[in-house]
C-alpha cells in the first residue's frame, strides 16, 4: 500500500497530483447565521475559483450532491443520483478521490456518503487547502478544468445513515450512545444557531466537530487526543453510536473520526436537528 486511506497528507497528494486516477474535489460550503437562529448555506464555488489545488474539481453539496426535492437541506440523494453526480465530476470506479474543504466536515460529509454507498477509494485531505498553501504548494484559479464524464454504478447501502424514528427508538438505550457534534452552547441550548427550538436530543452527549481539528493548522488532532475526546463520553465502548448536528454535516466529522478510532457501528442522523427540533419530539436544555 502507498499510504492511501481515509486521511491523506498534503505530501501524499503532491506526489500523485499528476496521476490520472487521482481525482481531487473541493467540497466547501459556507454557513452564514441568520436572525432567529437559522443558517444560510452558500456554495464555496466563488472561493474555489479564486484558488484551488491544481486540477481539482468543485463538488456542490448544496445542489448536485443533495436531494434537492427534499424540504430539508443536505439530504442524502438516491444512489443513482449520487453516482451520476460523481460521474459528472470525473469519478469512476478505479478513481482515488481526495476531498477537501475550508471546514473539514464538509469533506467528511461527502466521504461518509461515498462510504455509505460502497465507494471506498476516497480520502480526506488533512489540513485541506489551508495546509497546502501554508507549505508553499502551487494553486490555480479560475473555473475547474473540464473532465470526461465517467460511468459509476453504486449498488451498496451500508446503512450509515438513520432517520428520526431510529434516533427516537435509541433514546434511553444502554447499548447506543447519541452524540451531538454541535458546539457546547448549542448542546446546552444557551447560545449559537438553533434549528427551531434550542437544545439537544434528550440523553445525548456533546463532542463538537470543531474540536477535532487544530484551528491553526486545520489538520485533525493526533489520534491519541481524538481518542481521549471520544473516550470521555464513552463512545468507544458502546455497541452503537448515532451522531447528529444541525443538518448531518458536522455529525459526519464525528463519524469520520470514530471510524479512524475503530468504532465502526456508527450512523449519522441525516436530517438531524433541522427535523427533530421542528417536530413534536422532546428537547433538553441546560
């Protein structure tokens, strides 16, 4: 093996940037807080066209890689729609896909969806464009270069996402731990953005996705530090973990790290609080 795995370094990518089977995708989305507690999602395409890793494409998680027919944002698309969108981005069955984003959990979101549908040749670039530029590596500007559309069939469903009923059914279970990947103040219901009602799913614990990454380097923290964060809430000794957040994005950061730590029985609550907080189901604060 040449070091390709769920998390790859900038050095690994730099050595293989000219490999035709390596496809690099920028997954950036920016969230803007709105009055009343909600968020507005903005595509990262404009920033991509200012500077991106040479040869990269732009993966649009707002439109192309979400179910736009859903009333909820960033909902998992069907396998066929997802495969077709990846194919248009030049991803084929033999591709090795490297994902990056300004905030890492947008890249982990796409990585989690790809794994859910059985595509295992994907990795997250540790530190993303920030680390790439900090090392003095070349970037390019302008629109993504055209690529040939590739045929991609995804016929697996690994059940890595769950719905509201599954989360509700897990409440009070001694075998399943539900983790909130939002900030502590959002978990407590005391501040930050919320999704209709402030607070958390009852019984859930908090491991903020933001704390998984070093804010200076944008790289994931060392595995021992990450393990300590998840051991502190007991997630590595549970039979199953469900991760949630506002819309299933930050939750994928927690799920990704849990995978790195060897906890593979993990699901992401796809609709998360944008659905739960607007339902009749209970919320906890404090």
